């Protein structure tokens, strides 16, 4: 399989202190790759590095064959990466439809963006029912759908999903992960950044574990679940 995203020896620092220390990983096209790690492991810093918000001081990030290491964020998004941010981050005073259309802000064709909107609403019938409702008045699970739908509006090649289980009930977490799996089945490559190891390994094809800014383990979900160090850290 070809790689959609390649991260090679990345060091990223805040105030001259390296948070990421030589991180290397590959996201294969058409698959769900997960990145597991506890708070403080460097997951958020890696997300920010991929998006150009905190560029690496060393190493390379290659997306779809192009070096994006030092590109500005808007060009990285235009290249085909969409991010579903931690905590959903909907625009509370905009309607569902307005939130979704924000995701296609770089698309100049109204016809194309309207076609994408229709497709998203077919994927999320609940949003179709509530397209005129203010996003801030919706439940956490519904806001998660809005956030994912907004990310899909730019027709991404890679969907970067950051902590989708955060703040959701177990039932909604399961629903959210089923949505992520169904999106991948439509051909979109996914990088899933999470702490919820059970649900994450259940839908992923391959995974990496980040610990103290370094990749400490990698492998198929069954391999990661059987490793003693991973079991100790995540399964108790």
C-alpha cells in the first residue's frame, strides 16, 4: 500500500524544549491508523505539527508525495487534510447548515459545495432534520456529527480526528466510532488520535503508541493489545 502521510524523524519544540523527539510514523492510504497516548505524550503537538500550527524544528512531514513540513496551515488544508478538532469546536451561534458550509470555504463553486452538503446530510439524517437549528443548542453527540460533517465538506484525502470520545457518553462514543469506520469505508484515509484504547483498536487497521514524545510501540491492533507495556498502560 502507498503512504498518504509520512512523518520522518520529527522534533517539535516549545520554548526550546523538545516535546516530540524523533517521531516517525506512516499512515497508509485507505486505512484507519490510530495514534494512542496518554495526556502529555505529545499527541496534540503532533497534530499541530501536521497542520503547520507548530512547525517541526527538524524532520519531514510528507503528504500525498509532497513535503508539507513548512507550508502554512491554509495550504496544508487545501492539499487535502481536514481536522476534526478535540472537543468538536462547533460555531454555536451558526446553524447546522452554516457550520457545514464553513468546511467548504476554499471551494469556489457553489454547485460543488451544495452537492457536498447534500451528500453530508444523506450520511447524517439527524443533521438534515436540524439543518436550521443553532449548533450551540445541540447535544454533544449531535455536535460531534456537525464537526465530522464540516471536516468532510472539503472532500479531504486524509481526515485527522483528534480525541473524538472526549466528553461523550459510552453510547455516543460507540456511535461516533461507527461513523468514523463508515467514513473510512467510503475511501477516506483516517488518522485517529485517541486515549480510548478499546474503541480505537476495534476499528483501526494499524496503530502507534506515543509516550513522552517518542513512538514506543507500533503494530496491528491485536499486536498492540497483547503487548505487556501497552496492556499495563491502558488496560490496567
